[in-house]
């Protein structure tokens, strides 16, 4: 093995790696927030009695879950302008795509949580005179969110790793920065080992923080 490591390259580009990491985290957080809101609406739609509401919601979930994310990213950014739809820059386009993708998975998490809600909670709320929207707002949603917290936490980690696909449309996130530094300096090992270490370290940190949150707020059965 004749490869000689030169870690000074990483030091000179530390600001770029930090900016790329920050952008990756920001996109993942934005996608999770947007995806959770939409996913909750889709979950309620899938539990609706009317097929006019339930079927389109199910079709959306199946479409998103069975289509590769990279294909969706490329289609949203390169495909839509070809048919005259110009409304997003590349970062916003990726966040929207990732959010729509996350919504499909979050909807299944929420649907499972709503379906497994103990009936006595809603019945007790109904017995004390709460209206339907009050039961959802003050009883069902708080309990359900605590029940699905572990699954939602896992989705955040997955979304953070999925931000690496944004490099396909030249979003300057962590993977793109590593590729750029590699191309400019020809330091292959240093660039990709640094990116890998940042992904690994960040995922472990997120996992630790979320585990503490789960212990504090997770539903005790």
C-alpha cells in the first residue's frame, strides 16, 4: 500500500464540510417536519370511511414507497421544468421531494399508532363530554405521538442519510462537499473517510439524543 495520507486537506476544507453537514441536517429536519404534518393527514385519510378519501391516500403511499427516492429527486428537479413547471430551486426541490417521500412512511407510522390506540382513552374522553375534535386534540394525538416516537426517531436518522442523494442535483450537502474536495485535491481516502466519519458520528449523536427523549416521553405500557 503506497497511499500516503495528508489530513491537512481536511483542515483546509473544514468549513466546507461543516457547512455541508449543517445543510444535510437542516434538510432532514425540514423534511421530517413537513412529512410528519402531511403524513398525519394522510394517516387520517387512510382511516376514513369514504373510499373517495381512503383510496387516493393509499395510492399516494404506495406510489412513494415503491418508487426509488433518487428517481423522485431527479424527476422533481429535472423533469417538472420540461413540462413547464418552474417553481423551486434545487435545495427547496430536494426538501419538498424528501418531505413527500417521508410523508408516506410517517403516514404508516401514524396509522399504526392510531389503530393501536387503547379504546378506553377515547371512551373516557367521550364520557366527560369532549367533542370529537377535542378528543383528537387533547387525548388521541398526544397519546399516539408518544406511542410512535421510537419509529419517528428512526425515520429522522434515515432521512439524514437520504440527504446524500441530493448530490445528484448538485446540492452542496455533505456528500457533494466530499466529492468536490476529492475532485479538487485528489485526496480520495481523506475526503470519503471524513464524510463517512461525520455521517456516523452525527447518526450516533442523533440516536443518543432521541433515545433520551424516548425514555422521557415514550408511552409506558
